[in-house]
C-alpha cells in the first residue's frame, strides 16, 4: 500500500512569493477611504489582509467609528483600484528563495499552485511580471463573482481539481496572513505561515535590517502567535525552510498511512468512530454526562438486564480486571484462578500484589480449561469462594467453555468473575441467564472503539456490597459506580472525554451493523478465509478448530522469519501480531475491528507473495 505524500504546494502571492512586506495594496486602501472622507492608518489597512479586496474594504469599514453605506464602500473600492493599478507592477519583486524552492519542489514531481486576494484583472499584471523573473505557478486562480475568496476553501479546491488530487492532505497551503491559514484549514490541507517579508510582519527589507535584534525577535514572535492562533501546522521564517517542512509532512503521512491492524487491540476503527473524538467536552456538563449514561446503559443491555450495572474505568482492560478482582472479592475469601495463557497469569500477579488468598489451576495454552479438573478441585476445596477465568485467551485465541465452567462453579455455590476482554460483543454471553457475577471488558475490542476505557458489568447488589473492599483509590469500583449512577454520569476523576465520545459512536455503529448477529457473522467469515487461505500455504493454527475462537488465531510460523514477514505485510498495509508462546515460533492474526472478508483475502494474497519470494530466495 503506497504511503501518501505531498503532491502540490499552493502559494499565496503578495507577501509570500512576491512583494516583500505586501505593500502594493496599502496605499490603495488608504486612498480609497480618503476618497470618502476617512483617514485610516496603515495598520488598519493591513489588518484584514489576505481576503478578497472588496471584502477587505468592507472589513476596514466595520472598524470605523461611524457606519458607511454600500455606495461609499463601492466608491472607496474604485479609488483603491485606481491607486493599485497605477503601482502594482512596481511591487512584483520575487521574494528570497522562491525560485530555488519551487524548482526543487518541481524536481520532486510536486505541482505549484496559487491563490490570492487580488482580482483576476490585478493578477494578469502580477503573473506577467513574475514570469519575467522566472516564477510561473502551474495553476493560478483569483476570487471573482463565481468563486468566493478567503477564508473559503474554494480556490484551493480548484487547484486540487486542476491537478487531479482527491485528498487535500496531499497538499500544502503557504501564505503570509492569517486569512491564508484559515483558507488552508478550511480546505483541510496542511498550512504553513511565512514570517519574513509577510504582510503580518509588515516591514520593508530596510526596516528589517535597521531593527535591533531584540525588537525584530519580538515582532516575529507576534506574527508566530497570530499564525499559531489561526491554526497553522508549520511556521517558518523564510521560504528556504519549506523543503524541510515537506519532508516532515511526508514523514507524518507515512507514519499515519492507512493500515489494517490485524491485532486483538487496538483495532482498525471506522472513520465515524475516530471523527467522533473531534469535539471537546466538559465532564461536568449535563450533555456530556447524558452521553456517559447512555454508554453505560447500552453496554449493560448488550448482555444483561436491570439487575446489573456497567462501571466505566479510565484505562486499558487490565485496569478493569484488577478492579474486578480487588473490589468484588472480600479480603480473606479464597479465589481460584483458571489459567491457560498470559492474561490468566496476569491475574495471578494482580492477586499477589494485593495479597489476596488465591490458588490456581494451570492448563496447556493451546487447550481449553479442563472441566473435570475444575470439578475435582471444587469438590476437594470447599474454602474456595470465587472462580475467575478468561473466556477467550488472547495469548493463543483458545476459547474456554464459558457456560460449562460457570454452571459448574454455580452448582458449588461459587461466585464467578469473567475476563471477557476479547469476546464481549462478539460472542453471546448471557450474563444474567448464567448468573455470572461480574464480567470485565474493554472499549477497543469487539465494540471497535478506541483504547483508554474499560468496564466491569456486575450485579448491582455485588457492587453495593463492595464499599470497603478496594485496596486502590483509583480502581475503586464502588466509588466509580456511585458517581456514574447516583451522580448522573459523572466520573470521579477526569474522564477520557474524546475516547468516550468515540465509544458512543462505536456502539452506534455496532447497532447499525446489526448488533451481535451481524458482527459475529463478519468475524466468523474473516476467520474462515484466513484459516482456509493460509492453510493452503501450509500455515496452520496451533489450536484445534473445536477450541479455536474466531477473534484471534495463532499460527505456526514454521521456518518463516517473523520480522521479515511483518515488514513485507506492513509494506502492503497490514499489521500483524507476534506470538506470545516461547515453546514454538508463532504469529497471531486478529479478525476483529473494521476489517472485512475482502481484507482477509488480500492478506492471504500478500502472505502468499511473501512465501513465494522467500522460497525462491
């Protein structure tokens, strides 16, 4: 998959590529307002610089102490034009480094575009004089009756249409006014503010040379602040820094290239989910708290009823698992952990660090939990009060028998806590029907949200009785539960607001797709295509099919080199996961997230190409 790169740079004219200091329009504005009886300063004349000239006149008029009519505005504009046309050709000197920079950009295959605040008639003279000096953009456009000027994005979009560029993020707008920056931001392209020789700085070369260093530095800092406030992506002193800016943008585009994450989290997420983060909210705001409440209610009702509550926690899934163990188990009660993978082992560490009384049964990582061994243990040790296990062990993708384990534990009167991190919202977990006491999961697995939020779904009566159990202030489920429910959706500490908004949208997408039946079907088809396709290449799962989840699959790496395979697939837009087993070389492929059977088919094809090349080599 080819990484995106900059294909066009769109320059402003006066103050950016020609007319050092942008002085051509200033006298025109002063004369224009003098013609209708108003004296304005050069600073007033310069303040709205960058927008179309008639709108510039109106913006200056709005600064005056008394209102003026549209007729007066048009008279002022006529006087402005007369002055400008008389002097514009004297202000077309090419600025420093422009010719060298545009030549270097063209050598890279980058198109040179332009936008302006001048009218088409004004630009005819500017373009001609610039061409005489060696500067000729590949495309030029000016605002007129059909095309609105800045801060509207239409002139930039006309450039992109002319160049055949569909993605505005493959273009850069460079200018010397805040209006230029706003134009670029509205067009969704990268923006660069030039300081030296800009209208914002408003100095001639001689004035720049005469200023004390400290004063010039202060004026440049003021320009930088104005560009920053307007939203500039980059701010440079002069045009000779532009190539470095392009290199950095290309680096960022490569780093953020679109990839399919075939991992168990974080996942490839839908655009709507990512876009939902782009709003800032106050956590105390009733509107935001209502969103929070809707999220906890919707999560609860995916698998449970009103006897259960969802408690959100800031942090990854492990935060929820640790909170569940520490808060929902009484200090001296004995806990039995069922372990057949790294995430089961992690729970032992959590219990050990909190000095819990616990035991564990250990099973082969590629085999499910043995029901008979569990039965024998429960029969032999009546002191055990709680059974804790992982439903889908992400280490290998093995699926443990949730119903059988839960029913057996309940037959002995035990409390059951489940780590359903990788299975929630993809498998049918009837938490109420099975009488599961609590379940931990995360926003960035099969709900297809983003990392940063985890949750525990637990019986309300269990949460109500957990008031003094927690050994951690931050991971206290009871206190968090009180805030989210009695507090009307309020987190105790700062909420990851943008991540929660993304989760709200992810749940909307879950419903839109068709909920559990539709998502399960997609994941199952993804899994089938992977297993069958890679099987034809001799690459097979290490877990038997009857115990294999359709969430994540661990494959025998055989003689293949993981790092070489990883880089080969990454170059085609796929990210895979290393294996966690130390006894044999493996790699893992997740089937979840915003990925589809067509993506799995493309992945199989990419692996096949790599295998053929490695065998040929």
